[in-house]
């Protein structure tokens, strides 16, 4: 089975792609499903896309990328199916997806974020509205198979397509290896958060709780994803995120945090960071939004906190109680391996692709 994968970003550079189609290839190739990647963004567009300004360059490179897409889709005879990750083009309506459908090539569509919820990108401002948020419903209708990673996104897709395969975002357990030896007492407990410059604001949801916690229980705070977090009264160590050192950086934590502001996007999103924490045996305290209530078994693999009081209570328990932390660590790692690893989802991934040509 030959599959053309239309991906938005350059290969190896986007977390979503790395944790889905690029990782899935490990199990698809041995099953005779061969992937040819076609990123939308050019190398130059990748350099400027997620930085403020550079609008002339962005528009020029978007047009160049769109023309390249049109040329590529002019001849699809070599392929048994086309895999679309999120959208075939970063801007515009579903014209490219319609072009594929008119040529009779089945579409496997992966929707791993609630792209149907309008949002404004902090780096691209009003250009975000050129993404045509309504096109997601159209792509779902055109697809032979739709792959989703959360129950909330599945509920949305079910309005337009019934051939839905729910496969969670998976952790690469060859990198995210649970090390029980790290459960031994090693001085002051470290609680941590990991994200990106665009999600730094999430940690401020619990700024008050962290300030009170700092006064009540000795511990360290390690934050990954930036250098300035605006947390008055909270001593912390901060660093930028790095793909090369991510696993080692996360291992500095004994407790992970996934605080979230309440909005329509967060209510539907799958939180990959929660699964990554768990795979490394890091019990998490998280806001009960999106996938978190399904991924975390409250009181067993982590805690769900819905108020400052609960955040302080659950973090305090995990900081103070080594045995509780160790039990949750082992339970979290076991759950992640069973439900959120590539090995645990191999069968569903292969069957979803084959369903497109049955």
C-alpha cells in the first residue's frame, strides 16, 4: 500500500507529526504500508512562520507552497491513498482535499487538535482567520477514514463521518523509558511543567497556588519552555525546550503539572504532555479538561485539580509522601505503556490505514 502523506510542517520539526505519522511509520512499514512525505511549508516558511511579523515573506512562501501542492496533486496514480494530517494547506479552504477526492483517491484524515474551534495565533494574528476553520467539517465528509485522538474530537467528527478510529497521541517508549531506580529518595522533591513559548501562560493559572505552596512545603520548581514565567513569590529554575534533551530534562521532575485555562480549545484537546509524564513514571496533577480525565485515573496514576485548594492539596501530598509518589509513578508508567505507547496501539493504526482501501 503506497500512501502520500500531506503534512503541514517540515519532517521532524513538529511535535504533533513526530508523535503520530512519523512515529507510526515504524509499524506501518513492516505491515507493507509505505509512506511518502510531502510537507506544505518550505524551508524558508518554516524559519519565519512561528515568529511575529515577516508577513510579506510568509505570504510569498505560502503561495509558493500552494503552487507546489497543486503540482504534486496533479498526478496521484502512484498512490493507493492520501493521508492528510490536520490540513493539506496551512491556509485557505479545503480545495486541495477536494482535488484528491475528485481523483477517486481515498483520504485518511488525522485530526489531533480541535481545529474547528476558531483561534488567533499569537505569531500570525488575524492571518489565522485565513485558515477557514469551517473547512474541517468538509474534510471529515470527504475522508474515507478519520483518525482522532480524543473522545471530544470524535464527537465532533461523528456529525460528518462514521468511519472513525480513535488512536491516542502516542509516546515513543524507546525514548521515554521508565526508570524505577529514580524513585529512590534524592533530596528535595522537584515539581515541574513543560510546554512551549505559546503555552507559558498556562502555568500562571496556578500562580496563586504555587505561591502558597512555596510558603508551606519545601520543594523545587523546574519549568521548561521559556525563561520568564511571571510567577511572583515562586522560586523556580527555567529553561528553553529542546528536543535533544527533553527526556533528560523531564526526568529532573518527580511530579508533573498540567494546568489549563478553561476555553473551548482546551476542552477538546489531547494533552500529550500528560502521557509523556506518565511514560517516564512522573505522576501528574492536571486540570480536568480535554483528555486529562480519561488519561489520568484520579488517585491512582495522578490527580485532577479544579481549584487552587485542590492544587495545593494534591501537590503537597505528592511532595511529602514518598510512598504515594512511588506507587503512582509505577501505576502511571504501566498505564502509559498499555494505552499511550506505539506498541499498545499498533493494531488500530494498521487497521485504520487498511480500512481506507477495503
